[in-house]
C-alpha cells in the first residue's frame, strides 16, 4: 500500500509485490480490503517497537465489528493482536456480532475462574509456550472482561458477562441473541432425528 502522488490529487493504492506497475486505487478494492486495511493500519499505529509498550497519549482502543471483511480463520490472529493490545496496557472495547469473540471471552473467563494457567490461555490460540507469549497470557489473565448486550427495542444495556447458557435471562443465555439461531437449528434437528428413529 502506498500513496500515489503521480496525479494532481493524491490517492491511496495497493501495489503488487512483484514490482510491476499495477496500482489499485481505493475505489476498486474489495469490501474485505476496505475493512481490513484500516484495521491493519490501526494495529500498526498502536503497536510501537517492543521497547515502547504503547502510545502514551492513547488509553482506549475501540474496534467496531472486526468480523466485517475478515475471513473466519483470520479472527484467531486478530484476537491474538487484541490480547497483545491488552498486554500493552490499552483498554479495549469491541463491538461485535461474532460468536468467536464471545467464545474467546467465555474461554478466558472460565480459565480465570478454574486454573488461571497461562498455558491454558495459550492453548486457546494455538500459541507455543514461548516466554513472550507466556508473559502476555499471564498479564491478560489479570484483566477484567465484561460483555454487554444492547437491546435495540428499549435502548437498554444488560451485563451478560457470565455468558451462562443456562441463565434465566434470555439475553445472557443466547449471548445477546447471537446463539439463538444455532440453538434453534440444534433443537429442530434433534427433534427431526428423534421422531425419525421412533
């Protein structure tokens, strides 16, 4: 990616790595590229070289719907970078419709409650037990995670941080409605199979 200054008006373009003259201006980027490139640039800005943990002038990082434009497999590296932001001392706020993000929060909170073992944390991401990763895991396990659900109809906010699927609170049991469809599919399929086998 570079700034093309060959025209009277500067423009942001993607260039090929092989050195040919192909420059793709922003308007022809895919939707994924338009979502991902600013996210990548934001991480680049927030993560100075290792000797400086974070930008002193920034305390909060707010990322809205990171799943937009990301392949589901890219969520793991993305969430690893989010954990690195927390390790560096940023407070991170994610707005999401991704069950992957809530799965991670549920996993971390469960590890905090039962073992608080950094090695268990690293297994969530498939990370090796290298000292730098262990340091990050140890520090992140000290953090608090909160999950809030915003009710569209009433405009109210509910704390569903326990992410308890057995909760009497429907918003918490269905993780803010994100698992409701999958739960419904599971129930219908279970009934179909049960009625077919009888």
